[in-house]
């Protein structure tokens, strides 16, 4: 009985520690560009009314 309990606890500990040690991904910081000059000169024209960003982080 005690041998089964120790085996089950060891397997559970290995599974939990394996899932916890995955590295997290980091993104570079976003650097915005100044578009005010292009907007005022008319070189930049709006082509869409809506814009959606879909982030699928499932891996």
C-alpha cells in the first residue's frame, strides 16, 4: 500500500514539475512611429474603418 502511494506521489510530482518549468516567451518592446507628418500632408490615407488583431497563444 505504501509503495503504491509513494509511486503515485512521485509520478504526480514529476508531472507537476515538468509543466511548471516551461519558459515564458517575451516580446520586444513596441516602438511607435510618428505618422502626424504623413497625415497632415495627405500621403497617408485611411483605407479601412475597422482593424482586428487576433492573438492565438495556444502554442
